[in-house]
């Protein structure tokens, strides 16, 4: 499943506040798939967090999303806004916002 689905799974499977142990027992084996095709379990994601409990599903979701590794990032260093750097001697009065 995609990481965006973890909040819905948590809402359906857990009562909040939920302890770390309850989260791992209920949804720890759920695999979250990265865009590159790899996967990791919810338990593997949360093992590095160190939280004892999660007061809401939003807090659990934030813990999951905030601890995903770089394989869950799209194209690394991609910027679709274009370059904002100026060459030496370039007139910055032509910049359009």
C-alpha cells in the first residue's frame, strides 16, 4: 500500500490514544511500498521513532511519514520551478513573479 493509506488503516484498526505496542500488534506487518518499488513494514518505520504512545491517528501518521527513508522521495533534488540563480552581469529587472 502507499504511505498515504496508512492513516485510513490506522483509523480503521486502532482506538486512540494507542500505545506503540498496540500499533505494532495491529498494523505493524502492513507493508508500505515506495515509488521505486521497495517496501518496508510499519513496524520497521516506527522502531526508530521511540514513541511510547500516539494520541491521535494524525500523530501516528506524522510519525510514519516523518520517518520514511529517501526511497519514498520522488526524483531527488528535482525542482519544477526553474532556476532562480543569476549569472554575473545579468539584469535582475527582467524577473517576473
